[in-house]
């Protein structure tokens, strides 16, 4: 599957991926929606429309007291991913280094941020690309985005929902929030058949009858949701602004609760302007 259609593609677009950010996003959804399954990503789907893709990450550092056999087993999935990405057309993988500091502070990445900044500035200066997209949630990249924008480069930001500082989001020319539905579109066709998300139906009247038992109610600033149970099936009901009802059904209450909070939470948390 090609990354782009040369017949319709006009602007040269490069995608730069902060691998640590992408890993965290996938792990977040795996733990909360898919029973900690390894998510199967079709990286050609992820990078559809881009002429080149640059992926930056580092192997996990060896922990204090961790023997060599355990360490090698732990990094095998990451090595496998790097090798897979290197085998894909137009994908380029660059590895930084990492060191384990302590249990409280965990792992520290080195070189990755610098490599991303240098490469984006280099390609912009050389006019290799017309548009740069950066996948990250790291506020440290704001000066980089500012510099690229001021230099005339069109910069798009892909960022995890509710996990990214608004200053970083505002710095880009355009932005795309990464939700579970975004990531679902990256799944392989086979994996999409193995897992499921809550099913949405809409109605102009209350969709729940007396056969359902209310098990929870959550009220937030922007929405109010009622959770119901019937024969080990679960439903969440929200009333929309126009008075209609959204009904979400799923077989796992915790996952349904997470899904609702994820979908209806603000994309970016902003501070009140004084």
C-alpha cells in the first residue's frame, strides 16, 4: 500500500513521529479499552498521504539490578518494531539513547528531541518539504514549532487528547487531536475484527426502558451521563444539546466509562484568561 498517490499529491509532506509519545498513547488505549492487548498498527495507514516518515525513539534502558537475559527479553518487542519500520518504504528510523535514573524518576531519553529538531529545521531550510507534521505532546517542542512557523514552514501538530499543553497546540498552523477513533483507523483490518468499541445509536426519545438497572451517574461541567446494566450488558446515555439522546452500548462497564470520559473530555485543557 503506497503512502501517497503521486497523481493527486501536490505538496510534499513529511511526518515526524516522537516514538515515545506514540508508544504512550497506544499503551494508554491498550490498558483502558483492549484488556492490555498488543495493538496491531498498520503504519502505512497511520502515515497515509505523507511522502516521507521519520520515526524517533530509543531502546529502553537497562534497570538497576536487571540481568542481561531479562533485559534482552524486555527490549525484543521494541527491536522488532524498529526493524519492521525500517523495512517499510519511505520510513526512516533514528535511535537515541536512554538511561535509567531511579524508580521514582524512571527512564530518561537523550538525543531524541535534538534529532527531531535538527532534522525538521534541516528539511525546512533546504526546502525539501512544503508541510511538516509532528506527532508529540512534549511542550519542549514549542520553540521548534515557533521557529519553523516563523521561517514560513506550514506546521501541523498531531497530539494526544487531553494530554497536551495548550501552548504547544496553539503554536502550530493546524492541529489534529489523536483520539481512540483516530487510532482505530490505524489498526490492521484483522485486529479491527478482534476488538470492539462501544456502539453508538441515537434517538429522539429516552432509549432505556425499565428492564435496565441504573448503576452509575456522572456529572461533569460539559455533560451528564447515566450508566445502566442488563444481563451483563452495559449502556451509557447522554442527552445532546438539541434534546436528542446518544446511547452507547458495550460489554464492559469500566471500558465504557473510560470511553465516555475520553470522548467527551476537552481536547485541550486551557487556563482561564484573567
